[in-house]
C-alpha cells in the first residue's frame, strides 16, 4: 500500500454563522494551515482530528490502495484529492496525495 500525505491547506471561519447558530464552545479545531500528517496503510494518522478523518477516510484509503482519478479527472494530479472536513463553522481544506 502507498502512504498518503495529508496537508491542511486552508482553514476558514464563518463568524457570522457562528454568531447566529453555534453555541459557544471552549475548544475549537486545533489544525493549523501547513500542518501535515502521513497515513500509513490507509489508517488515521496519530494526532489527526477524528472528525476530519471521517470526512477524508474513503479518499485516503483509496489512494493508499493505488486508486485515483476521482470524478473523471477532477484533480491535476490523479493520485490526489482536495477534501474539506465536515465542520460548517470552521472548515479545513485538506490536500491528500499518494506518496512512495
């Protein structure tokens, strides 16, 4: 199986939506732009957000198996994917790429 590098490329925060709909929380997302992890054998990397993993897992597992070309040519690198976590208030965009 291939290793898959996961890089947090962009983190946004929708303050207007948070003010309108979210209850105050003490601990929000710790992910920082530029941070990266490596998935080995399609497994969740150590210290990776478990909720973000739920969003990207299927793509990471497919890339680890050598699959690619998602959605018929969506990505310039066919062995990569751009997937966001499921936090609607502060989504993080992750770039996944198969590495040797």
